[in-house]
């Protein structure tokens, strides 16, 4: 067979981890990225990476990490993957340590760990408060070594437009565009991996970077790939308000002792430091005595929303609360949180070591993404040799990192994203190489016509976009789309608003046909590319909104007050396991559970029966021949592998 | 508070084309920075003369000074444009591409040379493989703090833009790369190929190209002690020189 290779789209943590693992096995990789890979969005991850190394002697273990992850995700994650990931986490941290990541150290010189949300253990390894940057650099350096050795070829300043499919619908390459020359070409590849990150830019301002439009995943969806759990968008409790971006204020600020509060008196106009202790409402600590400021993100964001919107206690009447670090010493803060405190100071002009920060919730992460497969073992781990791992519903097309859907369920725990990105990248490597070995023929041996046709198709689409001369500015239209999404598909979701949002998205989709390609130059022109991305963001908005509309329940980050099961405040989750046990063994004894508990558990059981399923969006064209035709998602549901930890009600207080 | 924000932007359509200046005046909005203003221009690409023009082209990504993408000259000072807050800038705000790299278009330059320097210096930790070989060596907190500071380098280009010795067509590796050599030479495993890095720094474009102007350390957005790194690598280069000299005789 002719020489085979893998095409990696995206050079963030997942893409680089997969690249180095595949290259390590001697398989060449073509690495395609918008920007030099060192500038990928992974640099924005701040707080750390989880792994139950148990350095603090707290009895932490991969099993507890696994449980926290599944519970944090409200049981919507596929459990064998979560389990395998958590069991590999300590190894991954050690590997990163060997690769030179300057993790913070204990006095004895061991890796130091800190607290993060959704767990009671010190499980998060960190490198100051720029852990993502440090991890990305370590992987970037390894990939550069392979580049020098000739096993990795980089095509930076290139954009992925679509997959090249053969007659059987298998992926045999990628159509990419040189963002400087504008040239569109097809590259042959025996597997294509989309490690293209998340879609925060759909919401306009978020904690995401400029390139995070989700466009590559939507291209796959438009080509027939299934998209999973689109409606599960994580809102991070703490971000810094901004005009162009809502800069993240890491959960590690709370992990290191930061306290969230608002003045008890609505509209209190005094400066924060003049408000005495007894007039401060530490609402997370009061409402969640066990987890306190470190409740999972879905809970934290909802509580901040509640305190500001329903209770009217937001700082200065806005959707803002204080995040207070001023009780900690400067030396401690600089050593462990320096990077994020500098960001806050730089962009607000206020020193967070002296004044409480003003923060508010912001769109941060997509739990959903392209549907991907896995092969489990009987013990509930993953068979790392299987070519099915991380493969999308298009054979030969893979997805990894935030672009996939199946690790974080309905809500991701903090510091699990760096882990899942690196884990998927490393884990999938052997399977992808096996996929290449199993192929009957190499992409290199296919007739040129297959690739020419794909190139021509995209050349026609892009030249069509370049001729668009309507009266809508594409950037302004994007702002309108973002405004719809941020107004109605955020923390609290209501069906009536979701219906009107879907209509609004469709109206924006119609107006898309009337945009103007405001730059007509041939050289380094980002506008045609953005217009195509905008189309894809419109499609993703439909997937998110329709998924949210149809899922009539409250799970993780998807909160519909109308369908809240209203857990009794004195309910204990282990009662539910007892209830299930009784049901399986002759029935629930009359009078054993308090009536309100019993009725809650019955509601919970019925709800899970209907909704403990992954949402699958499949693109349905409206029959038109045009690529840019207003088809839409068909939503179906498929089972979650919840075979290892029984689903039960979540509780953090 | 002014009603408008005015810009004077140095533009260039192609790498070969000559540069030209274009002015823009946009409505004032609170909490603006140079990138948010460029985004405003994109939404309504009309210059100060009222003529519709192609939106200004630039590169940016993280918008929080951690990716190194949006380096430009703002009012003559090289910096990340995302953290260039409008309220602290004198107007008209003059925005230019960096001068030490080939211009691609408008404010985009090609910094490939900086990444090539990292290749030459083997700026990585050589390891046996990505399988389970247990933890790395223990490292003291002080050592970690030093390494972390150096490891924050974003390859943004501020230091080389400010360096009088870094010529557009020259061969100096630049302060950022020299500092990376220090980082990897101090790592317990990275130092296994320390001599190879030192060899590169001994050659043309290496440590001897530094003229000690100390501009680099002034402009580094991450406050990396670049001059300290250069001094340290200078020491390593001369130690290596004496070592090899005595070995040869």
C-alpha cells in the first residue's frame, strides 16, 4: 500500500496530543491550523488539569474522580470513556511533567494540587494560572520536534472547509483553504481528525477565542455526521465583563479560597471594602455548606443568576457578584494565581489583591459536539486499539477534544477539559493507526478525480460567496445572531422563547443570502471565509436551540424551571438507590419513604426513563441542490452507557 | 468623555504593495480596546472620508494577552493590541504592523522566523516516548518559579521588534529564542541536549549578536527577564568555549 497519513485539523491540546501519539507510531501527520498552533485557544485554559494522584493523602482515587465526573455531568456522559479517562489521568499528568510543564510544586518538590469545583479533593495540577498555555506549549514543542524530523508537516494559516468523501461515503481527505493566497485544494488522508475546539463565538462574546466558531464541526454535520448533545452549553460562573470578549476568571480563584458574595442590602452603593462582614451575603457558602464556593459550574451560574435576577441583589443592580481574594496574601496569590490576576488588573484597572473582583457568568464550553464512537471492554474501560474510538458517523472522519460530545454529559467539571482533550488525543492514536492498517486501499491510490471534484465544489461555493453583494454586513448579522442566542438560550430556558428564537434564527438565515462580501480582494481576505463560518454558526444555533426546545427536562446546564423536579431540601441521593433496590426486589414498602420523597423519586425515575439519553441532531436538507439551503436538524435520542454508576439525583449541599 | 475614537492605520494590500495610511473615526464606547475597535470597523467599514473600504485585516485570537497573536505597534509602542485600552491612549491612535517581519496584509505579519529559531535551538524536552514511564524528577518550588516565568513566552515578537540588533533580513535568533534555550537547558531532562543548543548560540546569529540595548526586557508583555536569560546563556556559551578549548588541547 502507498504511504498513508493522517490529516489533523486543529492544533490545540487534542490535536497536538493526537499528532504526537500518531507520529510516535511512525505515521505521518499533516497538521492544519488557522494560526500557528502555539496560538490555539487551549492557551486560555487557566486553572489546571484533574488527576487523582492523591498527593495530599486524602484517599483520592480514579474511582472517586470518575464518580465526581459522572455526577457533575448529571449522568449524561458515556461512562466507560469517563472511567478510562479518569484512570489515565495520573499518567497523563506525569507525562506532561516529563515533557517539561512547569507545574507548581510542594515544598518537597512533588507536583502540587489544588481544589476545583464539583469535588472535595485536591485533584487539580496547575502551572500558575496559565495551565492551558503551559500544557499547549509542551505539546507544541514535541510536535515541533517531529516537524524537524519530517514526520509532521504543518499547514498553518489554513482553514478546513470539508471532508473529501469517496463513493461509499468514507472520508479520504480534506478540502482546505490557504487563508493567505485564497487557494483551495484537497489533501489526501487516510483519516481526518477534527480537533477544532468549541463554538463559543456563536454567542458572540464568550470566554472563547476568535477562532472558536465551531465551523469545522458544522461542516461535518452538513456532510451527514451526527451531532450530539448540542443544547448543553456550559455557562461559567465567573468572567470579566468586556466589549469584545468575556475574559475568564478561573475557578481556581475559588479553589484557592476566593469567596463569592453580594451585599445583603439591594442596591448598596458603598464600595465593597466598606461593607462590613455581617452585611455580606456569601450565598454559595450559605446555600451549599458542603461544597461552598466550589459547587459545579451549572449550579454556580444558576445561583448567581438567581441572586441577581430573582433576588435583585446583584452588585450595583447588575448581573454581577463579588469574587473576593483580598483575605489572602499577595505572595500566595502571585505564586498560584498570578496570570489571571494580571489579566483582571490589566483589563479593569483594579488590583484584585486589594479590591474584590466584579464577575458574572459567561458562555464557556460546549459539552456537546460531533457524535463519536468507542469500544468498551467488559470491565468498563476502553479498548485503545479499536479504530472505532472517536470515529464520527462518517467512516474515517474522527473528532477529539471539545469538538466531540461524550465525556462531560450535561455539565463539565472544571479542569476536566484539559484532561479530556489530552486523553482523547493520546487514547485515539493507536486506533487511528489501526484504522489505516485495516483500509483496503490508501487514499494515495485513489483517482485524482475524487479530489478534484471536492476542490471544484468548494471553489464554486467560495466564488459564489465572493460575488455576494447584498446589503447586510456579515459581521453585523453575526452580532444579531449572537444577541438572540445570548438572550434566550443561556442559563434559564423557556419553551416560548426558544420557539421565537428558532424563528429569529431562520429569519437571520434568510438574510444571510443578502450579505455583502465587504472585501473583494484576492489576497489574505478573511471575509468570504467568515461568511461561510457565519452560515455554519446559524446551523449550529438551530441545533442548540431545537435541542433545547425539545428536551423538556432540567439536567445539568440545561435548566428549564418549568420542568424542575423540585428535589425536597432534606432528600438524600442514596435514598434513591434504596428505592431502586426495593423496586427490583419485590416493591417499595408502604410508608418507608416520606410521601414527598417518594413522589420526587417517582418523578425522577420517570424523567430519567424519558430523558437519560443523548440528543442526536442529523442534518436534513430541504431538497434544494444548493449547499446553502435552509435545511435543519432532525432530533432523535440514543441511549447513554450508564452501566457503571447508577444515575441518581445530584446534591451538593 | 469624547464622542468618537479616531484611528490612523498603516495598511498594505499585499506583501509587495506599498504601505498607505487610512483614517477611521468610530463612535466612542466604554471599555474599548484596539481589537474591539477593529471589530467595529469590520461591522461598518467606512473610512474617515466617508468612503466604504475593505475592512482592516488583522490577526487575533485569545484577546487576553496569552496567545501572542495580535502584536502590533500602537502609538509607536509594540504591544498586544487586545490589551491596548482606548481610554489610556492618545488619539488619533496610530496602528502599524510590526516592522521586523514581512507584512502579509495590513496589520498581519509573518513571524515564521521566530518559530524557526525554536527549531534550530531544539526547544523541547527529549523523551523516550509518550507511554507510562512514571513521574518526572522532583523539582524545587524556586526552580519551578524561574522556569514558569521563562515558559510564559508567547513568541509574540515584541522583544525582537524592539531589538536594534534584530534586522529584518538578519540572522539573530532574538531574545525570545535565547531565553527558551535557557529554559530547556535548566530542565532536568532538557539539559541532556544542552550542548547542542549552546553550539547554535555560538554560531552566527547566536548570543554574540546581542548588543545589550536591553530594549527587549522593557517591552515584554509577560515581564520575562530576557536580559537575565541572555546573560545566563552568554555564561554557558563561554563556559562551553573554555571546556572545548581545553578538551581540544
